[in-house]
C-alpha cells in the first residue's frame, strides 16, 4: 500500500500533472490541473472514466459539451474524441482500461 502522491508525477501538458498506478488491466490516475490548462482534442483505444474531486472541468466528449464539477463523472468510450479545459484549479481521478502503457514512461503523451 502506498500514497498516490508518492508516485513520481508525470507532466501531461503545461499545468496538468498526474500520478499513475498501473494494474494488470487498468490504470488509475490522480491529476492536478491548474485553472486555464487544457487537453487538446484527442482519442485513444482506452475506455476512460473521469471523476471530478474538486473544481470545474469543461469537456467536449463526442462533440457534446459537459461542465463537470465536484462529485460528477463521465464515462468516455474507446476511440471517442474528447478535450478539456480547467475553468478552476481541479483535482481529478481518471481510470483507463486497458492499461495506459504510454503513461508508464516519463515522456509527454502524444495526443492526436
């Protein structure tokens, strides 16, 4: 057992830092996102569940706009394009299946 914040942080983009734990079939991430930071439109093979611990994260998922706030979540199916902008400082949990192999490295993800 360990603290998620003890895992070496990964900078995904300016203002977006994640700590990731990997199992055999899924990846769990705790993210801190600074107000005004954004994730460009991208998609991946992974199903993703995004849960907002604190703050407001505005997302576009499959062409539909969502404003997620404390306690809200959204399931993003595999290969659905999505993007995000932090309206406030945010604390977020992301869960991915299958494992995000690309998040096991220290390199910045290639969001396409």
